[in-house]
């Protein structure tokens, strides 16, 4: 036993060396994997932050499936669908991300405008079988939508039944309810679908998204119940609409309408009065102004009804002035500056920002404008091109600074640096002193230190002899570097000019869409103003007839 321990002790060094040789490739591989994982994480962060170009840069030399998926998404974000398709088809035959790749391939079929319903369905079937989590839920929702749009509501319902409770299930049942509401004379199926959607929305992991969807669902359910004269049910739905959502003004108007239908005009006017505090851009606000006058009229307060109608007329006229000013600003500054950027700028304190967002007219019109898909695409295009132009400008500034630094380094070589005799003399003197010390020193450690110092001085002497040659070729190398910098500057400036031209075209297209939107809003205000004037005329006619019947002059 002692002999074995002795042999083990003698061979311990060899054993440790063997372990190091075995595990060294593993450790090196772990380092490479960690580096790739970090770069993939940086790429994903850049993509989620709206910077796909940065994501492409981080994933340029990565080969893992996760990195390739991020790169494919970045390529899709930049409009390079062809290269994205190639990567996704490669991943669809891979090992880990077949479901995610199939869902993105289905998106590409739709984005390219191809008549590939069967191809899209095939990709979605693969995604529903192989994907996990949110990706699978989205794929199932998309599959249910294909069935619903083809008129197969039963198949769509079976697919929706297999989705886990959450946002996508709620969205699917909301669309089913819309179909039932259009086709059925009885609202039962539509209301059941909306109730299921409401239950599903409560399970959404994104609380803000779930609350917004829940508000829309409650308004839809209330409107459907009111449409079929089930006013108590409508009131029960609309009372649950939160007061800080995009759907709040419309919910308040419908709530007042249901109360008025039940004869509770005072409570109805309270709801309409609350809705009037919101900008007229929101659905339901203009009708709330008219409803207030109608409520006074039905309650028998004709004088107050006339005042309410006059106040509504003045509000509509003021809004038309605001819309004309907005149209002028769009023509002068462009829609992106006048409508999008100005809505972001606010002088409010941070603790007031959330509470005042929904009550700002410019923000309200921006939200209403962004309901259009064309508007979203146009705004995103201008924003992406503006960001690209800013990045090009930063690259141009960096290259200009680098070019100036090169020019400062260029020029005649300093004669003091060329003449090396003085430095060589100092090195020779130090070498002689070290030789003298070595003859007097007896300690091995000191002898070793002196040999090291002598070797360092020898290396310095050799480098000094090569210094003239390096300094003489300095300008040549800097000239080559300057030429490369100039070529890079030319490419960056060309790309920046192209981005500026494309941005101008995108802004012109956005201006056209925005002006059409403002014109539609002005027409809506004109229609509301005409209705108000008709109500005022009828009210005055009624008062005149009453005076005639009483014999008053």
C-alpha cells in the first residue's frame, strides 16, 4: 500500500499533465461557446432595440442555430427577404429551431405577397407541431385565422381550443365573435365568444397588452348587447372598462347610451360628460357632445339642451381649426415631424406623463392615425431611414476624425529621431557597466538579473538600428491608410445620400397618407357640426311652435 502511494506520488505530475491535455480542448471550446453566446445575446438585444444593422454585425461570423435565427429576423427587418429565406430554410431542416423558422417562413410568404395559401399553411402546421411557448401559440392563432377567413369557423374553433389561455387565444376568439356578430341575428354566439376572449385575456403574461385588449373586448361586448337592446348586459360590460385606455371614451359614450335607453338620462349625461373630457379624435367623443344635448332635451330642460348643442357646435368648429393648422404643419414640416415627433415632445413633469397622455389632442390623432396599417408601415419606414442616416453621419464623422489624425502623423521625419548615435552610446555605456558588475557579483540570482538586463539592452540596440528604416517607411504606410480611409468615406457619403433620397420619398408618401387622414377627420367634424345645427334648428322650431300654441308673441 505504501509502495502504491509512493508510485502515485512520483507519477502525480504526469497525471496532472495528462488531465490538462485531456481537458484543454474542452476548456478552449467552452471559451469559444461563451464568446458566441455573448455575441448572440448582443445581437438579440440590438434587434429587440430596433437596430437590425447592429444585429447583423454581431452575427456575421456566428454559426450556431440561435445566431442564425437572430440573423434571419434581422434580415427580414431590413427587407432582405431573399437571404432571410435561405437561412430560415436551412434552420427548418436543423435541430433546435425548426418551429420558429417555419413560423417566420409563413410570415415571408405573406410579406412577399405570394399567392401561397397552401405553402403558408404547410409552414404553420410544422410550427404548431415543433414550436414551443409563445411561438406555438402564435402559429396556432395564425392557423385558426386561415380557417376562419376561409369560412370554416368550426375548424377555427377546434384550433383555438388547443391554444393555451393568453393573448393569442383571446385575439382568436375576438375575431370569431366579430364573424358571429356579422352573420347571426341572435347575439348569443358572439357574446359567448367575447366572454371566452375576456377570460383568456386575463391570462396574458404581458399585463399592459392584456389590459388594452380587455378594454376593447368589453367595448365590443357592450356595443353588441346594446345593438340587440339588452341594455342591462351592455351596462354590466361597459362599467368594467378602465378609465385609462384608448377605448375609454367610446365605452363611456356607449355606457351613457345604454343608460339613456333605460330612461336614466341623468346618469347617461354623467357618462357623456366624462367622455367629453377626452379629445375629439377618439371614437365616441363627438357623439358624447351631441348626447349631452339630447339628454337635456329628453329630460325636459330645453334651455340647457340648447346651450349644450351650442357648446358642441363651438367645440366642433374649434376642432376644425385645429385640424386645418395640423394640415398646414404637415405641409410645412412634414407628417413625421408635425404628427409623430411633436406628439412625443412634452414639457410635462414625469409624474404627470402617464395621466396626460390620453388627453393630448396631438397624441390622440397620432393614435387614431396609427390604427391604419398603411400609416404604421409608412411611419416605420421613415423612422428606419432617419436612424440609418444618423448612423451614416456618425460613421462619416468618425472617419473624418481618423483622417485628420493620419494627416497630423504624416510629414517629414524628425531629425532628432533619425540620429541614433546618442542612444547607441548610452546603451554601450550601460552594457559596459553591466559587464563590470558581473565580474564583481557572485550571487547566482544577481548574475541572472544582470544577464537579463544585458539581453534587454541588446534587443534595444537591435530595434534602434531598425528605427531609421521604420521611420522612413512611415509616410508610405500612412499614405496607404489615408487612401483606404478616403475610399471608406466616399462609400459612407454615397450611402448617406441614397438614404436621404429614400427618406425624402418615404416622407412624401407619409405626408400624403397623413393629409388624407386629416381630411377624413375634418369631414367627420363637419358631419358632426351639421348634425348639431340640425338639432339646434329642431329645438328652436319646437320652442317656436310651443310659443304659438300658448299664444306668446
